[in-house]
C-alpha cells in the first residue's frame, strides 16, 4: 500500500524532459530562522546528526513555514532508481530522486488542470466515455465508474496490491506485464459499488493518465511538463516508461526534492503561483480533504492524496500528504502554514520508518 513498490518486470527506459523554453526559476526562496518559525532547532540538528551517523536512511529533508525556507539538507544513503538498487550514493539539491507514488498526486493535479481548462467536463464524467474502444466492458456497476471514483481509489474494481509485488498475484505487477494495461484495468470484475470502498490501485491512476491523453491529445509527460512543471519553473524531470513508450503513471516520476516543494507550495497557496491562478481553489479544497476512509487506521484519502489528523504542538490539525514507497513525501499542514518534503531509501519496508521520522522527530519539533 503506502510502503511497497512495483518490481519492474519489462524493459523500461527513463524519459528525460527539459523544457525548450522554461520559465525562470522563482527568485531565491526567502529563508527564515528556526526561532521565527517556532521550530526547535536542537531537535532538527539532532535528527541531522542521527541521519549522518547512519541511524536513518533519509536522503533529503526540507522544511518551509509561512513560505520561508527554514531547513534544507541532503544526505548520502542507499537508494534505487526505479526499480533497481544503486547502493549508497550522495544526494544534493540538483539530484533527481524517485518520487514513487508521489507521482499519483502529480497525476491528480493534472486532472485538476485539465478540468480548469475545460478539457475534462466534470469529475463525475463516466470513465467509459473516454474509452470508447472498451465500451463492451461497461456493464453493471462498472458502467457508473466516474473520474471521481478513480481519484479516490473507490472504483470498486477487483484489484490486489496487498500482496508483495514479487507475487504473481499482485495486480499492478500483472498490469505492468500485460500488453494492454488499459484493457487489463477496464476488464477487471466489479466487486463493490463505485464510491463505496477504498482499494488502493495503481490501475485507477493509470486510467487517470489515459484520460488526460484522451481528453487533451497529450500524454501525461507532455501535459504535466507544459501546464504544471513549466509554470512552476521545474525544468528537468524523468518519467519511467515501458518499452512500448507508455509512461508508468502510478509511480514512475523522478524529481528534485526542491521541486517537489513547489508542488506543496502550489497547494498551500490555494493554487496560486507568482500571481497566476494555476489551479482553482475549489480543486485544492476537494483534492486535499478527507473524502473516504482507507483500510489503514487514522488515514483518509482525497484525490490521490493521503489525509490524517495528527496532534502537533497540542492541537489536532489536518495534514495532507503526497506519499511514495520508501519514504518520499510532500507533507502539507495548512493550519500551520507548514510544508515538509522528505526523500528516503526505505523501499518496500513495511514498517514505514520515514513516516516514523516525520511524526516522532520532525513534527515534534514544531512548537506552535
């Protein structure tokens, strides 16, 4: 679920994309002090020492409060480039890092952009309207699946990502190996009414990527680059693709952590970036709110974002996370005007050490 990742079992290539005419980077991020941000400096520096000492396999930690950069640090550590281990390597501000399922939140954001452009009419559009070649599978409850159901992982389609990705029974592994991943997902049996049950599925996210392509005429990489990354000044990224050129939509994106920060800022700033309203505020609200209960205690789900209600500095707050296997995260806490970005190398570790570091080390350093 949150802490496992697909083993890539077919030949893939990494697609590098550089903007032909990138917009300039946002001028140097304004910095702030631990004291002004009400963050316990000693706790963060102790965490830094522990990471450097090998206690945690954290690769980057970035903290912003009130849109000011409070802390940014990079660490050497064991890593992987989807899906292959690469050993212990250094990480810097310019290093691309696997996002894994943070990719899902980027895809969701692209859906919001396509809706704002009028390319997609409504979240309640039935998905088979975008897949006329597969209309024969639009039977029973499946005929009523909407884009909203894909976003909230509640399509009701039979899907099993609860077993290891090394297990042939894993549905995402099967989708990766099949010749027609879209057909593979749309042919799944319906086992619950759409909207009723949360079931984490890379298949749902794959369909979202295909809906972008069918509605805009651009594949997900092209669309994200033109309408999301370029306006944010994100000039370089990698997106893993299958040998047949299909982008691996559920988890194939690689970015710089400092660029991941910009995604969080976009949401914390209610869809605005440098005076431009990139995303409607209505989308920001809907995408990041707890919409459906998940099968994990204390966690909800929005539009390809995880939602929780932790206690921080004596108060319960709403926290939204874009999160990927191994400890990749964009953590947003609007009530505290706080953003935390982390990358790590805990791939396939079911104990989820990176979230333990977030909750027990970083969030406990926030004073108010």
